[in-house]
C-alpha cells in the first residue's frame, strides 16, 4: 500500500521501469496503458528489510516473449509437468540507498554456478533498485514439512547449504574437486559440483566482505543497543560492561579461528522455498535459496547454526546431531575440513559458537524490528532465541558469567 508522497513517487518510478523493460500489466493484455494502472500488482509481505515485493500476473505467451527479449532461460519454462510456468512473476522495489542490489545480482550469478536454485533475474535496474524475478511459488520451507517428511526436507536443505560452504575460493580449488569426488564414497554423488568462472572468483575474492572482528563487533553491538539499552533500559555497571567485552572478545576469537569460506549469513527456514509446489515427495522437489545478498566470507559453522538452531523452528537434539554428522562428512569429502585436524566434536563446537554469536545479535535485531521498524511480529520468536543462547552457554566456561547476566536481567522480561 502506497501511503505517502515519497512512496507514491517511487511507485510511479517502478511502473515506468516495467514499461521501459516491456513487462506487461495482465489487466491490459497486451498492455496499452503504460502500466499506469498496474491493477495486477499484488503486494507481498513478510520481509524484515525495506524491500517491497509484488506478484504480477502475466500470461504464458507474454512471459515467453519477455524472457526472449531479455535473453534469459527461466527455471519454470516448461509448458507441462511440475516445473511449468506458474502464471506470475515477482516485481521487486529495493531502494538503492539501503539495499544491496548490485550484490544481489552478482551473487545470484555465482550461486547459479554453484548448482544452487535461485530466482532467475528477468530484468533489473540496479541503480534505481527495481527488478523482475521469476516466481518460484508460494511455499516457504518453514511451511512445508509436516509430519514424517520434515527431516527429509532438512537434509535437502543441508545439501544446498553445503554447496555454499564448500564453494571453491579460487580456480585452483575448483580444479582440484574432480579428484576429491573420485575418492569420496559413491563417487561423491551428494557432493556439490561447480562451474564458477573468472568473474565469479574475482567478485568473491575482491568484493565479498569478510566476517571479521569489526563485522562481529557491530553485530554484537545490536544486542547492547536494542535489547539492553532501548528495550530493557539497563544501566550497566563497570563490571557488567567488562564482562560483556570479555564475552564478545571470546566469541569473536572463536569465530575467526574456524575455517573461513562463503557464508549465506541467514540460512534458515524462511529463506528457502520448496519447488515445485505440486510435488509432495521430498526426493522429487528442490529447495530454492533466497535473500542471499548479504553473503560474506566467514566461519564454517555459521550457516549450519542458522539452520539447525533456527529461530523459527526447533529441532530435536538427535535430529540436529544427525544433520551435523552429514555436514561433517560432506565437508571432509569436499576438502573443506581435514579429518586429521578437525573431529566431528570440533564441528559441533564451531556450530555452537556461531549459534551464540548469531542469537545474541538476533536478540537485538528482533527488538530493533519492533522499536525502529514497527514490526512487532518478531517478538514472539524471542523466547526460542533466548533458549538457544542459554543452552549453548552451558558448553563453554567462558560464557558462564554472560548466562548469569541474562538470567538476572533478561529472562522473563522479553
């Protein structure tokens, strides 16, 4: 819904972008109004950022023409079968002052070359922040795993996650993979294959930011500012402030000591989509990865923590253990972990450390979404997030003071 003059101006700019790129309004097919009505743009909700999404109905002939015009091959291009065109496309308004549009386009290309299903970009104006994407459906991973199929969906998610985590960082690493695959069990049938090129490697090496000490410090400061200060209005004593500094220094050191590689940074059940929607069997479906523009170079355990300690979905401990065992074997076979140097227990430790860093940050982010952005819906996910933090503190003596601090000041108050 357009509510003010600035939004109205941007909305009209979006319509102009659609007209310029030959995107038809399905209410006037063929479009003869210059998209000035845009009656078929249906707003979509649910995103925590300032991006706006719309679903636009477009006939199959118009969709084919649009794809041909922009020289792209969509995923859902078949006329028959489960991968058929769904009848709609996604229109994105991502203000360039706040959104990573250039990164979105470059990482989209890179992930495709990793064999990951991402939305096809039909056309884009990065400078203005407008894009048209292929519509991969309505079904989020979060809503798609009832009953006994749930664990199968998680293993499928883990296959996509390890494609990112095992991504080669150079052409030399990519060239070494075929020999590693031959040595893996079953010829490495579950291991990722890559077709990254010089453009991808240049982008990864020179433009993907590192999840370094400054980055981690900024993330942890969100906890202090938005939970402790602005939500709970705590005045920390000198001893408490020193304790926080020791805790954050420990987490930072532990994150940086892990093997570093490509990291989605938000790999959870709301950033995966089940495709195609018509297939109920997890063996036949695929998972598409979205919201990847914040990809960084960071610790191996982080994306695993995002998935197995998901803020929106709690796994039983035995299932979490099995998933991490699968990840460990995959990373060892792909050469990302040396089993002579890292045991499975080491990987579990990495994941718990990353879960602590991530969820301490998230305790602040969910409160920021409420106070700054007027999105209180995330507050209901605070109890599980806090539960994760308290539980994982128990594995590290260095976190005992912090857990006591949370029990004293936070438990029962959020």
